[in-house]
């Protein structure tokens, strides 16, 4: 791009700045172009070429993304799944502990009740009368009832614990599998990142330089389209067709695109349209 184009870009973007003092040294160039329809054609031409350049950079960045494939997403996914398993494991381990504590307490209670029953059984024969004997028997029965109740609960707890232990083992196994998978994917991604690091940084830097030269409207427009069509924000109009979606471009629009009088988007795919002649001159 030569000096004259630079000024014409500014003129085309902000016509009011045409007479700006800053452009005074090149004023004669404006005068020359102001009487010429070529003026606007050249102005958007430079913007379009910059957008074309950006697209090529983003295409390379998209290729690098492709090389990495779904690894970054997979890694995030694995981390989330591990977190869920970890939470379940923590919950179940806590439950198991509660059951174990209850089990211990019940066993302790039964042991002391057993001892008591033995003692009462012995004292039963030392009873002074029937009333005392009946009283002791009643107490033994009550204790035996508690022991039975505790035994039933202990049986229930045992079943719960067995299930929990089984579940914890299964979860631990799947946690370890996820961990191994994560390690493998992370190692793979790290090596790819390292491999592409320099290339990527260089592209990002080149991208930054071009973006700084664009005005905000063009920058926003480009980034918006590039957001959904990474590396494909611009399309070439070739033989009346959009290279992005292969739909035909109306003849009148094709002429306007060739004139580069404005930034035109493909009516079918929304890409920024660039006439092939503009690129050929590169
Ligand atoms: Zn299209």
C-alpha cells in the first residue's frame, strides 16, 4: 500500500475529516481523487485487503485449533466429571463413617446389655419372692427387646455399609480412570501447545498489528463474523459466486463489491465479500 491509499482510507471512512489540518501535506491528493469516482473504491479496498489478511491469519489459527482438536474441551469435561465423582465419594465416605459410628455404639450398648442380662439372670435365682423374680424377669425382657432391636438395626446398617463400600470402590475406580485419561490428554495438549506456541504467538502478534489499523466498526464487524466462522470471515466473489457458500451474488451487487464502495456482506452466509480482482493485485 502506498501513501495515497492511506489517506483515502481515512477520507472514505470519515468524510468530514477530509479537510482536517493533519492531512494538509497531502491535500492535493484528495483534491485529485475527490473529482474521481475511483476515490471510494480505493478507500474500502485497503480495509478489505486488511480483512482478507486477517482472515488468512485466523485461518492458520483455526488450523492450529483443529490440530488440538477437542482436547481442550475434553480436558474441561474430564475435570468436571472428576469433581462430581469426588463429591459423591466424599458424601458416601462421610455416610459410611456415620454408619460405622452408629454400629460401634450399638455393639457397645448390646455388649453392656448382654453383661447386664447375665448378671440379672444370676440374681433371678436369689430373688426373695415371686414379685422380685417377676420384676427381674421383666427387666431382662426389656433388655432383650432392646438387644433385638439393636440387632435388627445392625443388620440394616451392615447392608447399607456393604452397598456404600461397593459404590465407593466403583467410584474410586472410575475416578482413577478419569485421572489417567486427564493426564494423558493434558500431556498431549501440552506437547501440542509447545509445538505451536511460537507459530501461534507470531500469528496473534500479526493479527494485533492489523487490528490496530482498523477502525472500531470494521474491527467489531470482523470479530463478530470471525467468532462464528473462525478463519472464514471474508469470502471472495469469483465468477458471480460467493466462495464461502457458493451462492450467486446479484450482478448489481457484484459490481458494487468490485468498486469497493462499501463493505458488503454475503446475503446468504454473512461473510464479508471481496472481489477476486482486489486479491489478484496483491
Ligand atoms: Zn456467501
